C-alpha cells in the first residue's frame, strides 16, 4: 500500500515492521521528514499565496509552480494536490510580520531586541574638526526560546491490523495542530498589543451619505491611509517631537495589512477605490500596502496596519521533531513532537489596530 508518509507500507511489513529496530528508525525518519514539509519552499509558497489572497485555488497554483521550479517535482499533479490537502490548515502569515531569525545552529536560549536612543544626527564637519559623538542609551526587550511539545499514542494494534490509513491520518492531524499552535502563539503576541495606538474608523471625505455604496470603503481607505501616516510619523520622529527610531521608514515603505478572513472582501474593496469613476484613474490609497489574511486573530471586525520586521522579531531554535518509544503497559507506540521558538514585539509604534465601525 502506498502512503503519504511512508511510500511503501508493504516494504515496511517485509522488514518485520516495528519489530525491526532499523525499520522503526526508518519510520521515525519518515515522520520527521513529513513534519518538516511545511518549511520547504513549495509549501511555504502555497501558504503565503493563501495568506495574501484567501483563495485556495491561488495557493494550489503557487504550490504547483513552486514544485515545477524545484528538484523534487512529484510524479503527478494529483500527488501535489494531495500533499496540499494536508497543508491547508497551515497559517504562516505571521512570518510576513515578524523578522524570523534562524537560531537552529546556535546554543542561545533567547535573543534581545535593543531599544536604543542616541539622538544621532549627521552634520557638516569642517576640515580639522571632529564628528560629534552621541552616547547610546536605552533598554532592551528579551525573548526566550521556549520548548513546545505534544504527544501522540498509536495503539500497536493499528500496526498489527495494518490500519495504515488511520496511522497516517493521526500523523496529519498531529502536524496540523503543531503548526497551528505555533502560528497562534505569534498572532497572540500581536493581539496582546496594548490599545495605546488603536485607531478609530476615520470619517468619510466629501458629501457622501451613509447610504452610498462607497461610504464604507471610503472610510476604510481613509483609516488605512491614516494608520500608515501615524506609523511613519512615530517611527521617523515627526510625532510629538520624538527621536527618529532609525528604521529607515519612508512614504515608499511597504506596510502589511493583517486582517481576519471575514474582512477579505471589505479590504479588497477599499484598496480598489479610485479617485474618479473612469478607467485609468489613480487609487485613493496613498501608501504601499500588502494584505495578509488569517483565521487566528482574536477579532473578526478589527485589523492591523503594520510596519513589518525590524523590532518585531521571532526565532526558530528547533524544528518540529519526533521522539518515540514503546509503552509496554498500554501496548502503545508513543510519539512526542517537540519544537522550540520564541518571539517579541520590541516596538509597539510599528503597529496600529484599526476599527471598522
């Protein structure tokens, strides 16, 4: 029998299955390869396509195209779609917001985000003069890389009775829940941001009654524009006389709109608003924004405008990995998956939570 995780269960049986230590190690290796699939380029391309559009068909196309440019293109398109079916629950949109650091080869148990102020300015220095030295001072935000784990028990009877589909279905659910749990942890960091920089639904511009079809999208696009403007002013020191935070933010910088899937249509409508109702008219959007959609945000009626990366950081210390053992008292094969990661938002001024009513 062919499987999604074990390519040939018949060969597994010929090798005496779990009674053969070498075969048991091979099964564990297959499970770990299966668990690591979502971190490969084709599956990340599909996840990002879904996060950007909310369209499963677009994600499937992205997956097929990604396989087509890699060395591991499957034998059939059907196999690609079958594999994609296993990954539809993955949500990696948070990776568009967080600056993800690869710490898998390090021996660190965390990382720091420096909140440094120097008052640094560049000025003309005449011949023979010295450049002015500015003292750096500030605080730091520390993020720990914690272990996250979960166990799965397979009754040995499933192997004895050759119920391999049940075994694989359990493994699929295990992987889905592991990656879903990781994503939720990062989205919870965003949702936990204080209301300091919440933004009210902005007023309509022009004499547009609330019965007009453009009333809501105009207010939405005004809110998005205002959120981008507020972030730029806070990061560049043009708000309340604060210092430039040195992130290089400009009016041409890219912003992420992180929104729940319930607002897909509304966000698209707002971003498509034009100045005048004729072909070729410019949009009312003043900034460079890219939507990312998720099903894991706390509210279905609020969204975030974010200046991504920089001091919004995350790190991976250990990929999801299976460790297994046999429990003689319950006649069960225990598989425990562990992963290690962490994250922190070091600068709240990079985010604005936007209202829609």
